[in-house]
């Protein structure tokens, strides 16, 4: 290729190289003048502005699409949470859930069983967004389908574990599933690597942890889970939570910690579940 004259002008967007304008003469005896070079240089400024505007427009479209996905996922998550919280003269429940951003991996549920028992679940799905919403949907579907079969809590954990593995991909969650009998006070529970439940015994004024062995759900199809049973007594307090509570940081970069949770239960054991929940959540940033 014969070139008699050439102009090369770099393009910069936000002080970063983004391309180059290259104009050439390939006819012998024809050359670019300084005047033509100034004109092309001026045009390059308009080219930079146009490219910048295209980039901004593309970012706006991508952000709109992302916001739409987030909104859909957030709506799915809210629809999965129970609209009614069980209560009676023998027990009361209180819940608190607030995503750190738009979408959270935390999930809880209550199911009134035909036998009169109350099944409840708390879990923490790894990750966020649509993937976490999908895992939540699988967990909720399985629990609502088989909870009334009166299976042991460990058997239900095994079924959830297989369900998560069946959807493929790298999905897993920690979870704790419990079944409470209001007539007898019996509480059966099974844990899949979730934070142990905190039990405050009014009769002894002591705090104990409820836990069983088990890997997170979605790790290994052959994972085995254990069940355990305790007797709840009048005035006892049971607290289930995710790491969003104990790992919350205050302005001094101090973690909330488990000890503060235990102290709040001990200090306010005579209050209602709703009042204790309000005190606990209100103290998170202190």
C-alpha cells in the first residue's frame, strides 16, 4: 500500500486512550496541510464526545436492566416470606428481616401442620440475586410439599439437600428446621451447618445452644443429618438468626457478637417476643 501522507490523532475518553483517527493519502504528490490537520483535530473532539455519549447510554441501559433484575428478584424474595406469623395463648413469634442491600440470601418460613404442630425454618443461601432466589424457591417448595408428612426433621433436611443438588450449579445454604408441638411443648430440630439456635431457660436463667451435626445443604448428596428433641417450658425463649446479626459492625468497627445476643435474652426475658426483637434489632448499630 502506497502512502504519500498520513494523519493519526489519538482519541481519549475520560483521560484514557480509547482509539485513533487515521486518515491517509495514497496518491503520489498529494499531501495533507496544517489547515486540514487542524480540521481533523477539531472533528476528533466531536468523535470523542460521541463515543463518550454512546458509552454513557450503554451504561444507563445496562443499569436499567440490572435494576429490573434486582427488582424482580427482590419481589420474588418478598413473596416467599410468610404473610402471617403463627400465634396463640401458648406461644408467640416475632420476625425481623432486612436485606443489607436490595436482595438478601436469608429466608425464614412458618407452616401450620395438620397435626396442630408448627414447623419453622431459617436458612442462609450463599450468594445473592436471581441464583439465591432460585434456591429459596426450591427450599420453600420442598418444605411446603413434605412438611405435613410428619417426617423427622432430619429426613426433611435430606430431601431439601437433594432438591438443591438436582438444580445443578454451585448452590448451597445453611439451614435449621424445627417442629414445635404446642400441646406437649416438645421441640424437634435438625441443623445443616447454620448458626445454632439460642435457648434461654427461664427456670434456670441460663442460655444454651441447640445444634446438630450436618453439612450445608447442596454440598454432598450423601450428607446425613441428625434430629434432636427438647422440652420447651413456659417462659422459655428461642432465638434463630443469621450471621447478618452477630457480624454487624457498629461505627467503631466492632462486631455485634453472640455474647450481646445472650445478654439481651437474659436481661429482657420477661418481655414479649416482639419487644425482644425490637430491642435486639435496635441495638445493632450501638
